[in-house]
C-alpha cells in the first residue's frame, strides 16, 4: 500500500491533467481536488511507513480509497459511449475493493507490513 499510495500521490503532481479529467464537475475546480488527493495519498503513504502511525495510516488509506470511489463512478459515466474507455473504467471499479481491504487489514493490525 505504501508504494501504491506513494506512486499515485507523486503522479498527481507530475501529471495532474490525467486526474483533473476524472473529477466530477459538480465538485468545482478539478486541480484543487487533484492536488488535495495527491497530498492525501502521500500523507497516507508516510503514515504507513512509520510504526507509530501505521494503524492510523491504514484507517486513513481505507477512508481515502472509499472517498475517491465517486471519481471512478464518474469515469464510467464519462466514457459510457466509448466501448474501450467504458471497459477500462468498469474494470477499475472492483480494484478498489482489495485496496480498501488491504488498508483495513493494516488499520486493524492484521498486516505485518504496509508494503
């Protein structure tokens, strides 16, 4: 989880336009959400690396994974009329489940490592 969150967090700053495009318009300025979610991912990754904050980092990571799910739903709706785009967006939806599960295991102390 640390690696996933760390890489994703950095990507939000290196290629923000990619993430801007999946922010639902009703949320306002997409760049603000892109950077905020990048900061949140980096903060979660950092908490997962520190033994004293690992469980808190797991809880925060699980909440973050649930919190970004609406962007994945929006992406499906956005690409619904493009068969390839729709297939990719639909394939991403179930991937959120193991990310929440891994994060929750860290939060509950069942995971030996956050990597």
